[in-house]
């Protein structure tokens, strides 16, 4: 999935882990630590979903996976749960006492059922669920209970907040507390969650939320903490993604009620649930007056799945022309911000898995050097600095964030081209060069050479500021990397 331009980062980090193992061979704790990180280095990217209580973390996990797999609870409380891909569902409980036990797992009425048996909440360290879902193929998703910090166990983070304030961002600041953490770019997406609740539930709430997110995106302070700020209404996104035919039919029946009456009905949960008859509105259809087409049980189920806002939005969309379940589903996924979130996961997290996993391994070496300093490891500290300073993958990630957030401003067409060449739209060579099929080696090479020449000019253009020239120099390096790769191993 990843196609690094420099290619050498993984090798450099692996060499460092191997040298560290040599330097610490007489320390069993260090050897165990390094062994764990070497194993982890070859595993899929781990993305933790974090944030304060009730921000909608488990709902976002479900929306991203596309099935109701979260939360997993023991003694009525959520446990830390890791979701990864497998052909067959499987679940393992890891105990606080280092024991582990496979437990039965099954589909139960559209949601996952895990039989935790004798396990009590306080005895469980985490539950690992394997589940057949495409989205989990490239990354393990971690559903974090409310009281847990951003974990060192994750390579990337989707952090949910309902407002952007210091309390909500504190864990992100705390995760930046070491030189490696600060100089290797982070894999963090900041989500303004439950976005439908912004703007008092009006149907255009999600557009307002998106504008707010965009404004934060350009904020330099946040730019150092996260790659992107995205407004997401997880509940609506999940319901949209898993919309059933019968839900669509019920929503269509509601949408057929005259607008005035439906608006009144959807003013509060209470009204929507309690109403038995439809009061006649000015444009009430003949025959509709007096009966509510969708019964109370079904209305309750719709509310559970969509929320009041979701029902309002879905009926407005049906009125506006979403005349099939597929169209409604796609529009709900798009408007809820779920589509943007999934794109950002693919592009900024799994698409940059190699650099993000390298960062985790470097953090592990850094931690070891700090907790067990020793003379034999002096060379390692120098290597660590060298890798950090020279890794072009890291530089690309930093530049992508600077350009995308507008902290290093460019005219729009140049910004778009810089982002593309730096891998901000996808790290494949053809994507970077915007060469359509057939992306033959000759066409790719010609495009790379042409881009290289233009960005060399930008890199030395005195009209551009220092920061812009720095971005241009990184683009030049990316183009050189592509040309070198095309020469060694044609795609
Ligand atoms: N209106 C609205 N409600 C939501 C949304 N996402 C989740 N909720 C509701 O918020 C409540 C908490 O959602 P969860 O997904 O369990 O939140 P969480 O962050 O995992 O909660 P903890 O694990 O307990 O911290 C539930 O009642 C959800 O139905 C959303 O996008 N909009
Ligand atoms: Mg939860």
C-alpha cells in the first residue's frame, strides 16, 4: 500500500533496532522491549481512537469498520479493544496477569457478540477482536475507553473532541513530550465529533461544523498537533453506511408527510415518539391526515440509529432527490464527514504507514536510551538524530501538513501540485505525478523530470519566502527520489 520514495527509512530503522539489541544484549528487560518493537515494526499500522468520555469514539470505530463491533464491555464498562482483520471472527482476552484466553464470538442481531465468561472488567488488560472487514486490512483500530490516555501502543491517533479547548487537546500535547515525538511528524487526525449537535441540530449543522473544522485546520497551533481537523457526525455516518432497505422505506414514508407537519413532529424526540396522529398541515396530502405512516416501535428504532438530526437530514435529502437507498446512503456518508475521515485515514495514516511505524520504533529506542543510558549506546543516540534529520519521508509529512493547513502559503495551483508531488494525495508514483493509465515508465519518467525542473526553479526563486523555498526543496527531493526509483525498478 505504501510506496515510499526514499525507501531507506524502514531499513535504517531496522538497522537501529538491531544495533540497539546488540548494545543491550545483557539486559533482559531491554531485549524484551526491543524484541517487542521489532515484532511490532512488521505488523499493520495501529490507529487508536481516543478522546474524552462520550465523544462518540465507539460510534466512529463502527462507522469506519462499517459494522457494529464496538464497544466491548465487561461488568457494564467498556474495555480497551483492538480490532484487526481476519477471515473468521475471533476474540482473545488478555488479562492483567498476562494470561490470555480465546473467547466465543458471533454475530448477534447486526452486532458483535462476545462471551467474556468469567472475566471481570478489572481483570482485563485488553480484548483483541479479529473481524473480516476491508478497512481493517491495512490498520488495526483501537477503541479506547474514556479514561485511557493516548497510548504508546498506537502508531497513529484519531482524537475526538466536542470543542477545541485545551482540556480536550491535553493528551495530544502530552504525546509530544520528547525530541523524537516533536521532530518526527505525527499521525494524528483531530475530529470535531458529534458534529450534528453544532448549531442546535439544524439541517445545515454539518456545513457549519465543516467550516469550523476548516478554520481550525489553518490554525498554526493545531497544525503542529494534527494533520487535519475533520468534523464528523459518527452516528449519521454509521447509520448511512449501514442503511437497510426497510429503513429507507420508512424514511421515505416520513418524507412524504407534508413539510410543515414533519418539521413539527421532528422538533423533539418526545414529539416524534409520542405522536399517534399527524395533525393536518397546510399542504397535508389527502389520506395522510390523522395517521402516522411509521409505527412507534419503528420510530424508536430510527431514532436509535440516526438520532433526531439524522432523521431530519435523511428525510430532507429524500425530498431533495435521493430517490434510492444507495443514493441516500452515499449522501449521508458524505455529509456526515465519514467519507472525509476515511479518505484522511487512507491518505495520511495507512498511506504513510511506513513513516508512522518508523516513528514508533524511534520513540521506543529513544525511551530505552533515556531509561537505561550506557556508554555502548552512545553511537545509537547519534544514529537516532541522523535518521530523524535525514529521513525524507518525515520531511514530506511535515511539508504536507504545512502546505495543506496554509501555514506555508502558496497560490492554490502551486499548493495543489506541491501536495500531490509530496505524496499528500497518495504515495504511489503515478498518483504523485498525476499520470493516468497507462502509466508507462517512459511517461512517468518524463513527468518526473518535468516536475523536477519546475520545482528546482521554485526552490531558488528569490520572490518566494524561505518557508516556501524549503517546501520547494522537499518537492525537488521527492522528484529525484521518484526518478531514482523509476530507474532502478520500473513500475
Ligand atoms: N448526536 C450524536 N450523538 C452521537 C454521535 N456519535 C455518538 N453519539 C451518541 O453519543 C453517545 C456516546 O457514544 P459512544 O460512541 O459510545 O461514545 P464513546 O466516546 O465511545 O463513549 P465512552 O467510551 O463511554 O467514552 C451515544 O449515545 C451515541 O449514540 C453523533 O455523531 N451525533
Ligand atoms: Mg466507547
